[in-house]
């Protein structure tokens, strides 16, 4: 199929400065919804260390966001409107018989130990199929993307760090896409707030969001307000894997928005923070390293794929 949903230019005019209504496409009834991001947008990826320190980040973590890099998105792409859900991943497993490994790090009174019997199906992390799918290793996510690609005839992938950050910022100039007033955080994100404190009173955070989002662990996707591009949960819920190898700062980041690749990759970049993230961890610039074989209850992913924006018609490939 050439379009998940037929879209003609007269109805959906795409430009870098017109984001009143996001362009939504979907390749099958149960496929993730995608938001189209046109090429040509320019932004500054990362943040100077002072920003992270002001938001309570440890100095070492804050320093990993610099130097910043000016990126111009060279190709149009579509990115998941939400994180991939447990139900969407379950459909893949049920259709293919794919077997995932058990064992997932999860919050306990002792910290984040790996719990051998824990998996993405566990209701103690998210109680229904509309929650983001956690506890997956990189190879397991890539297997889902390969299946989705075969099923739809389109090449699905993880977004690059630049694609993720550009879409998450949605032209916002604030450290968090929604602004700087922490009392409003719970309208936009599921993070370490008063609901989290109830289940993790001994976590040695210096800061918690001064509000209650109603969820101690994951929340159903799209439970909070979207950003200006129409994306949900780019802050909180689960930290999201990207296609980039992890490196200190953005000195070597490709300027066109493609992934930074230096195989063999010791770790990969995760973005967005999770249900356990204090406010500093939920900033758009925050980046965490995660190894390919790691699986955690605070990590998930959203899909991406290329698009071609033509003059008369939007086509996806």
C-alpha cells in the first residue's frame, strides 16, 4: 500500500511552520499511529551542562549532553505517535511464536536488581495492553520492527537520536517540552511525582515533581497532553531506545539527523525518561546509555520510518 491513510496535499499541507494539526498515518488497523515530520527543520540537539545542573542532574550525566550540535533534518520521516504498547507487541509474539527472554530490572527497596522471572507481560509494571511494552532487549525490539516491515511492506526502524529529539522538542525552547513550571508537569508526563513517592519512599532523589499524575509505574499511552507535534509521552512513562550508539555529547553527531554509528556499539542512546525519572531526567536533552542485552521496566520504544513528501501527495515507503 502506498499510504496507511490516503492523504492529499490540499487537505494536509505540510510545512515546517504549520503544526496546527499533525499529519497522522497508519499502515494497518493494529499498527502504531505515526506522525509525519517534514524534512528541513533545524534545531540545537543537546544542552550545555548548566541546564542539567540547574535541573538537579548529577554533573557526570549533565556533561554527557554537551557539546551541543546544530542539526538540520535532511529527510522526512514518520515517528510513532505513542510508545509501542504491550498489546501491539503481543500481536507480533502471538502471530510469529517469537520467544523473548525473561529477566528484567525493576524497582525494589534495594534499588533496580534484575528479577529473573519478570518479563514484558507482567501486570505489576503495567496493568493492561494499552501500556507501553517494557523489559525488552534491543534484538527483541528489532524483531518486532522487522515483522512490522514485512507485514506492511514499509521499512520500520528505531528513530535516530536527532529525529527523536527534534520531534520531542516540537520547536519548544524550554528544557522540558511543556515549559518550566514543575507544578504543571503531571499534565504532560508520567514521572517521579507524589504517586511514585508512595511506592519508592527510600529513593534518594533530591527532587520530585510537586504533583500527582495518578500512576506509580507505567500509564496507558496517551494518558497525558501531547506536545505541539501531536506526540504523546515523549517525557516519562518509559525511556525510549534510539538507533544511535552512545557517545559523550554530540561532537560527532551527523548534522543531517541520521544515527551516530560507531560499531561495535558498547551502548545505545535512550531518551525521554521514565515513570521513575525525576524532573531533570525528563528533559528533552537528557540521554542515557543502555546496553543491547539490558532489559528494564523503565525502558521501551517508539517506531519510525521514512516518508517522501511530494508536491501533490504524501507517500510513505
